[in-house]
C-alpha cells in the first residue's frame, strides 16, 4: 500500500473518531453533573460555538496519536493537522448558520438529519485538506513558528471562550431554535437534561417538542 493510501485511511478513521467522540461530548457536561472543568472539552449550551468545540479536542488527540504511526511517511504533518483543526469548525459554522438562515427565511422545519450531515461534511472536508497537505511535497513557505502560533491560538480559543464568551450570536445559547440571551455556562440546566430518572416535564431528548406541547396546552386553556 502506498503512503498516500495509508494516510487516506488514517484520515477516514479520523472522520469516524471525531464524529463519534464529538457527539459523546455533547452529553459529557450533563453526565459529569455539570462539573465546570468538563466545560473545557464538552458543550455547555446549544450555541453554534459549543457545537464546534466538541470536534476540536478529539481531532487534536487523534493528530497526536496518528503522528506516532505516520510521521515517517507524511510531509508537513503538523501543518496539515492544524489546517484540519481550523477548517472543520469554520466550515461547520458557516454551513450551519447558512442552513438556519434558510430555515428562518422559508419557514421550513429544522432537520436533525441535515444538521448531522453538516457535521460529517465539515469533518470530512477538514480531513481531506489534511490528507492533501500530508501527501504533498514539503511546503517551505510556512515556517514552524507560524504553525505553532496557529495551534496556540486554536487551543486558547477553544479552552477559554466557553468560560469567557464574547456577547455575539455565535456564542449565544440557541435553545429550541431560539436565541435566549445566555452565554457560556448556564445558571439552570434542568430544561436541558437528557438523562434523568422519572418524569421531568420539559426535559429529555424531545424537550423542544415538550415545550411546544406545553405552549399549545396553555394557549388552549380557557
């Protein structure tokens, strides 16, 4: 098997790993009983930013592991990986926000399947960019300090902006397809719980549907 094919298999494996690990990190904050240090890795609200953070850290971990096995056959290794780590969240943000704009302007019903497809497409595009760079001849125009700086900026952003979020819409909690005016770690997570015991109105995986039913019931009451 050629080096290009080996590198391609690694990138395909990374797509599956990042999609799975990132999806698990969507629930990790709740499963940790909202332990604040877990917010470094896991999503803490329904903002667009928090849904990109979930894919950065698994991608970085995979890059470190992959280096052990492919450093002798890959060129521009750390450049390729930092491009993937930056490109994936950027593409997910742009396409996701464009999709929400389409839904809002047309009155269409948001689709979970479409959102999952956006996630997979963003991860795949990032890994494709990584593969193209890793399998290309050495790129001498990008120096090591530039690559190190890029990693530092990304790690600083994804480790700090959950705790100190800017007051812009990308960081605003988007609860049941509505902006709530909340940022970062929330004061009350009861309406967002997915894993719970017994009846808890407004919680669970269908909490948006539950809220809609409650609103309809309240409207129909005399």
